[in-house]
C-alpha cells in the first residue's frame, strides 16, 4: 500500500469514527458548501442587478445574503490562519462559476470544453476541502514536490487528482 493510500485510509477511518459519534457530518458540510456557492452567486446577482438598473435596493440586499453566507462558512471553517478564510470563499466561488460556465458549454454542445470546466471546478472544490481538512500542510508546501499532498507522498499523480480522489472517498453525499 502506498503512503498516499495509507493516508487516505487513515482519513476515511477517522471520518467514520467521527461520524459515528455525530461530531462530523461531511455530507451535510458538502451540502453547506453548495449552499454557500449559491449565496455567493446571489450576492453577485444583486450587485449586477443594482449596477444595471441603478436601483440601490439591490446593493442593500447584498449585506443580508453576505451575513448568511458568513454564518454558514463559520460552520465549516472553524479554525484558520492568514488568508485561509478568504481563499476558501474564493475557491468555492470560483468552483461555482466554473460549474456554471461548464453547464452553458454543455448546453451549446461543446462537451470537451464543458468537461474541462467541470474538472477545474471539481479541482478547486477538492482544494477547498484539502485546505480546510488540513490535508495540505501549509508549512510544508514549499519543501515538497509540487504534486505531493505532504512530504511522505510519493504517488505520481497530479495534486488535484489526489485531492479529488480523497474527496470522493471521504465525502459521501448520499449519507442521510
């Protein structure tokens, strides 16, 4: 078993034991991240509606939605340092936007482009989880191979692929 596989198994085991004690429900957290993505989208729509119509009432609604988004983000990101809060918000927002662009490309029949956008969206989403589950040790980032999750990772897969595989294994959105 490779070092990365052992790490993934360790995280899955840790998640399962936490889930059994009702201390952590990543499927609910995943639902929350999608809600947060949509709230960011709502903030953007209020901004553009205000700009296009000249009605400041739209701008006033941004703060209401922003407060809900911040409250929900606090449920997922309990501890952070430096710019991790903002990085996390932007990772989710960019993931959401890339999904939107991918959907539009799919509708236009541009499947290859759509799939490329979807892959990028999922990569950013996986990076969000890698950062917030502390799978990516920030202190070691400059000391390791660019595609490694940590200094013990020797598997030769792209970093985003590894994170995506990890997210697939530990987050089951179908858990009720």
